[in-house]
């Protein structure tokens, strides 16, 4: 079985072309090969598949085998993959995900390589029950939650196709995420667990972020998380609608467009290497 290792801002996945390869149990595959010591090493597995309604379909599995609805960084990598592998000649590609259809705009250089991709992430979901949380509220904003284990934070919740708890704080580089992250991820207030973003505001158009991803732990980047962070910052009047998010793996440019209420994610995508395994 052939695979491609790719990353978007350090958020790395194993990509498999489902047009030519078949994985019988992708959850088990993701658990086995995401292991950074005994496998390929990644934040999870991404399958690029045929779609009846779009140009392509994405399925994405976290390192623990759980399937996620959406991944912004993986979406950008898919755009690069399908264009540079000759699977499409379009520079605007529709992608079917469990979080709905996403439109990828590819920026191609003179060498016919995709330098960056903008993903139309759609409208953010702010209703507490739809995110989902246990709170029957139109918006869960700056709400103080006692998570137990001496962990208490003010959270703003946003769904970008998957659930996010955004926390604005200081000194994020010193946070013990392996200790704090699982407590919030598995809190009973999130029926489907949650991704958690810790945000330090540097200016009105620049923030720093660390993320604990549901099912994968701390990752170098999270595209949907960066989008959720900017939306939450606008709601709390902490940043502008167009803001750069600095993550451990690099920067992402996010815009929550007032005209259509859609969030646009722009960043690079990198092919690390090609490989072949016998699963």
C-alpha cells in the first residue's frame, strides 16, 4: 500500500489515495501507523475518496482511531495532493466532509506547485446544543467552568464542523497541556468531547495558540481550532475578523467575513515523503 506523509503547519497525517487503495479498518490502521515510535508517526489518517456530489471526499481519523468531522489543515493538504498528483486540473475544488461541503481555492506557482490553499470553512455554529455542549444557550461566551482537578477556565464554544472550547489566557507556553487537555476534552459538558484552544492575544490582528486536539493530544496546529479562536476573539472583542494565528507549527491566516458569515482559512501544505507499507 502506497501512502504520502503530509503536513499543514506541522499538523501531520498519513494520506492514502482511496481511488486505488483500500483500507478495511481505517480506525485500526490509524491507531497502528500513527504511533511515532512503532509506526509511520502522525496525528492520524486521511483518506482521499471518490464522491457522488463533489470532486473528492475526505475521511479523517485521529491517532486514537476516532473519526473526526473536519480538519482544515488536512483539507489544504488534499488540495495540494489531488492537483500535484494530476487527479484534477481545477484550482477550485469541492470537498465532501462529514461537516458538509468545503471549497478549496488553490494558489499555484509558475512551477505548477500548490503554494497555499484557502478553505471556505463555512459558517461557525455558536448555539450551545448544536456544537454540542450541554448548555441550551444561543452562545456560550466567556462562561466560567469548573472542570475539577483544580482546573477552572472561562470558555467560549464554537463549532467549525467539530467542537471547540476556546480559552483566552496568558503564558500559554508554560501550560501543562498533557495534564489539562484530557480533563477538558473528556468533560461531561461536551457530549462528543472537544478540541481545546488556549489563546494569548498579542494584538488586534495577531494571536498565539496552543491546541489540545480531541483524539490526538497536543498538535503543532489545528485549522478548525484557529478558525474557532478568531471567531471567539471577535465575539469577545479581543481581535479583528481578519487575524493571523501563530501556532507551534507556523502561522495561519483567518478571516471571518462579515458579508457571508463564512470563515476562510489560508495556509500552506507540504509533502514530507512518499512511502509504501504492507499492512
